């Protein structure tokens, strides 16, 4: 990988499918809309779901951003991208764009209202590279929403604010919200 890229451990397709099944069970018991409601997403927002996996947040995001909003679903796993494309096609969702990448998002600077960084920060080997790229694409008033059941509260906060790119705003029931620091 070139400099600036993030080194990731790619799951096998079987592991990805097992994770997807576990998420379907989780989502049935705890609908993802409840998580997203904490973030304050509005119609017309541009959302980046970084590490989208099997697309658990796509359908509830579409309801929140409406037809005027846009959802970018990014993942390093090609199967995740295929699953999200299939989901969007099956449900007739036209405002979802998939991005196969490990760090370089390819979006314009300051173009995203909310970045979802859910259940992935514990697994990032180059957290600084990812957070730098998220800082670049997030609007000045944008929100970085983080959740990771693998980490304790203080670990989540310290991993996000450590580089000085983000500051802690508030803790919801299921998420942590951060705002972009000026550089």
C-alpha cells in the first residue's frame, strides 16, 4: 500500500457473511434508526458511512436524508460493496453511492454533513490517516458520530481527539459525537 493508505485486515467472505447474519439479528432486536436519531440527521444531508459493512444503516439513512440527501457507503471489503449495491437496487434507492477504499475517500473537501464511524475504530491500524481524511471531507459544522462496542467510553474519546482534529461534543445513549477542529 502507498503512503497514506490504511493497512487493514480483510475478512474472508465467510467471516463477512457470518458478521452480516449477526447484524441482521442485532438490527431486528435493536433497529438502527434508534442509533441514527441521536445524531440529528436531517433531510438533504450528505452522509458518509465509513466501514458500511453489509449496509445496516442504509435503509434508515434514506428515510432520514430523503430524496434530496446523499449517502456514501465506504468499505474496504468488495463483498460489502456488492451487498450494499444489491440492497440499493432491490429497494430502488438511488441516492446511495458505494466507495471501495481503505482510506482515500475521493470526495470533495468539506462536502459531508455527518460521518458514521461505527464499530470500526478499534480495527484501524492507521487511525490518524483515516481521521485526517474524515476531517478533510467533513463540513466545518459537520458531525463525526462514533460507536464501537469493542472499546470503553474513554478509549473511544481518546482515540478520536488524540490527533487534535476533532473535539468531543456529547455522548448519546449509543453514540459519541465529535465536531471538527479548525486547522
